[in-house]
């Protein structure tokens, strides 16, 4: 079955407690979440039909149609599949496409970061660079133990340095497991990545720098 759990995208500083969220399919007069529009625009840009995108993702054309019309929302796994099939990182689908736009200002203010909260809400990532058109992607993620394995082995060669800010992480590269505490860091060649998960009862917070942008 295809999970249609909620998907939330918003700009938000980590220290801010009040959050303004934007949800797909809202009818209260707010601007609709751009996810569906961005998926449709990118699909048409590549000259793909819904059926062709369905074949690439393993999802159904009808489910993808609901996503494009902001009637349904993709799960974390479905979002990854769609992003990979459209050859874009998941942050491409962020608010107003800001993560993918060319931005002249090199400064990203803490209250202006692009943030994605993945369903069901136990993984949140914030982009620390102004756009994803350059060769380096940097983001901070907050992961709850309930999220399980949040890693996805990239389909292209990549390099990553991951730094644990809070909590504990389990990282598996090939068959080797590494347990990281706050203050530890690890270098990752993308094809080796098998698992990233929070260990223990508390939230894990980590910073990742990746080249090229794949997340």
C-alpha cells in the first residue's frame, strides 16, 4: 500500500517555537503547498507522462495525479522515489522552489531557512545554503528514534561529512556499523551508505555537508 501521510514544508528557525505551516490541499484561503505544482512542472520539463513517471517510481499514475493536484501527499519514501525519478533533490519541492532558485544573497538568516518536515513528523531538515544549483549542499536534520533508518543510498557518486550536534547516531557503511556521539563526525562515500538512525530515547541532531546536492 502507498502511504499518504502528511507532508509539510515551511521556513522556520530551529529556536523558534511558533511554526507557520503550509499543507497540501488546504481550503482555508491560504496559498496551496507548491509540492504538486513543482512535481508537475518538473515532469513536463522532462517530457514525461504520468504513466512514465509511475513506471520510474513504482507508484501508480492515479496516486501521482492526486499529488500533482495537491489532493494527496507523498510519504517520505514516495517523495524520495519521485525526486530520484525527476532527477532533483527533495528540497527542490520546497516553498516556492526557493531551494532551487538562483539566489544572489549568500546569507541564509536563521528565520529564513527552507525546512521540510517528513511524514509522520519525526524527521525535519533545514537547508543552510541559499540554493541547490552549486556543488555543495549543507543541512541540519533532527531525527527521532521512531523514524528508524533515514538514509537512502544515492544513485550517483557523492561525498558527505556528517557531524553529530546532539544525541547519538548509528551509521552503517557497507557492513560496518559506527556509533556516533555528540561532537563526533564521519566521512561518507555515498555508495557505501546503508543506514543513519537515531539511537536511544532522545532526538539526534546532525549537520551534513554533501557534494553534489542529492538530498
